């Protein structure tokens, strides 16, 4: 009969204890106190009282800024998607010209993914100055990291048959890529790109906080000036735009993939 | 017309599976050969080796005067592939594109991609593709999507793509295994008549004995990577073919039965 309790392996014990210690140390650093919690609720109440009703006075300015955010997201994503395709082709096992190039391209994509977008934004604001341009570049980098990976995964998992059929005609590699790999991947590429737009809209809002253009700047100013009613108006505006973009993207995706 | 020469061809997969064991085969120009065998008999491996999608691991294989194992440049390989028209069980059309576009892809071996792109392809090439579609009776659906067709129709379009390739030899890997009997016969009729018209060597891998006897001139039976039968159709016995589809155990049982009959 097996024992009722089995002692876990030494490694498991060490990892568990180590994790627990880190958590307890972290908890200590959080300066959690009932006092601050209570005053926090009171402050939150101040915010809510101050925010209602939302102030529509600067609605037009906010709308223009939101439109700029949308533009940053859209243009950045489009550039990102178009750059992702060749990078994904270089990175995928079955299309890379050489395994070494494949590793380099894969490494490049993961580098773009690992660096958080706010850091990209800070770097671009320093290098190209304030405004929507660094925002667009940031979204582009983010999109290459996102789409590059998913495009390349789609290319790698493609069924071999149709690709071999085009190869069997004696086609060169360009013919194989344009004649089978890209057309076969289109529905998935479109789906991924639409997700990238949704992600980019949310990302672009935050980018404004570090000076990379769009509504983020306005929101940040309103908050620091304690104009909560104006801030709420912007938050609601962001919410509406994000929801609209998501709905449109879902609609297109359904329609496109149903026809594929 | 292409001929095939194989001597002691072996194929061992990296996992140790011996798929082809020292095959000796000669297929003459213009012959219509059917390869039969149960699953795992090595016929698909043979197909993939003959079409240069797998390398052989031993022996000598020559098709149309070319030796795939000796190819060094991409160009040599693509010229070789262009000369052999392939027909697949699952048609392998490019989804999401039109029928005409799929047929135009057949010319990729002699034209760059931009010249076979349906909207900008030359009228001559488009006309050639339409003629290929007409040959297989599919000209009326040229503008439709490749996904809208039935299995038999897809196979016809795939054959049109192969005609577009202007091959010197046709190899078909279970071309009718996914089709109903009527559509299957139509496809076989079509393939055989295309080969007769253009005097092409025709090698097909099949599953159905009746179809093999009806359409083949010579039948090669494979079993566990070896040639078990190699005869012209007039000299072949149905019972010989049935043996191909028996497991070793069943074969032994049949043998014992024979002993009993002879009263041993």
C-alpha cells in the first residue's frame, strides 16, 4: 500500500520555501496599513464626487487628441504588420534562407516583445522628440513583436501539401511564398493584425503619458490639475473608442474568417 | 518520354524504419504503371523519393536521364520537378484563391510569380490556363474560389494545373482515394487520356485492385518495401493481388490452407 503522504522532492521544498520568503518580504515592502486604506477610500470618494458630472467643456480638444491616438495606433500597426511579414518569413523554420538567419530573426522578434512599450516610447521620445511620431514608432515595434511571432507560428504550422504542390511545378522560392504560403496564411494574418490594432489603441493611450502624443497627455494634465470631471470625460471617451474599435474588429474577423 | 531506372534503392528514415529495401525497377518510356500495396508497404515513400521530396539513402535512382541525388543547384532541382506532373490525393490547391489563379500557378516553373499573377498575367498565359481548364471540363468555374468546388472538381482543377506545367511524365499518389467511385473513374479516364494524347509515362499509386486492373498496363505490387509482383496486366491473377493486402499472418494461414488442400 502506498504511503498516505509522500515527501516532495528537495528541489520542490527549496523552491516553495524560497517563493514564500520572497512573497513575505514583498508584502512587508508594500507599506499596507489600514489607515492608508481608509484614507484611500475617502480620496477615491473625492475623485468620484469631483468627477461627476463629466465636464464637456474641452470635449472638442479631447476628441482631437483621441483621434490622434487612433491615428498613432492605426499607422503604427499598418507599418508594423507590413514589416512583420518579411521578418516572420525569415524567422520561420520552413521558409528561412538559412537556420542562422532564422535564429537571428526569432531573437529580434523576442527582443521587441521583451522590451516593454513604455521603454520604447521613452527611447523614441529622446531620439525623435515629443509628439505622435515616437508614439507611432513605439506601436510599430510592439506590433512587429506581436505579429512577427504569430505570423511565424502560423507559417510553421501550415499543411505541407499545397506548398509541395507549388514546389512540384518547379517554382522558385518566391513563387512558393506568394503562390502558397502567403495566400494560405491570409485569414490568420488578418485576424492577428486586427488584434494588433485593438492592442495598439489601448497601448497608444498610455504612451501619451510619457509625451508620445495623443489623449494620454491631456488625461495626465487633467489628473495632475485635479480636474476630475474633465478626466472622467476623457476616460469615457477612451472607453467608447476602444469598445467601437473592438466591435468593428470582431465583426471584420468573423466575416473574413467565415468566408475563408 | 521519360523512363525510370532504379537499382537497389533503399530508404531508411532517421527513426530506423526501413521503408524501401533494395528496390530494382525499370519503367520504360510511355508505360502506364500502377503501384499497389497496403498502408505502410512503401508506396508513398517511393512516390516521395521519385519526386525528390525525400532523398534515397542507398542505391541508384534515375528519372528522365536525371539523378536527383546528384542535384547541387536549386535550378537543377526545379527543372527536374517541372518535368514531372504530380497529382495528389488531397488535390492541394491553394485555398482562398480562384480556380484560374491555381491553374496559372502550374506555369511557375517557367515564369516568375509576377507573370502568373491572374490579374496581370499575359493574355497568352491566361488563354493557356483556360484551355487547360477546358480540357478537364472546368472552364465554367474559372472565376470561382477553389474552396467552392466538390472533391472531384478540385481534382480536375489540380489536373489542369498539372497540364499547365507541360510535364513529360505524370505521377499520381492515390488520385481517387478521396472520391466516390463515379468521380474516381472519371478522373482516371481523364488522366489516362491526357497521357495517351501527349504520350506521357504514367505512374499511379492506387488502392483499388479493380481500378488498377482496368487502367494499368503493368502492375507493381509492393509489400514491406519490396517488390512482390511485377507483371503486365494480362498475365496477372486476381488472387495474386489479393495476397498483397493480407497481413503476414493471413498469408501464412492461406499457405497452410493450401497444404491442407493438397493433402500434405
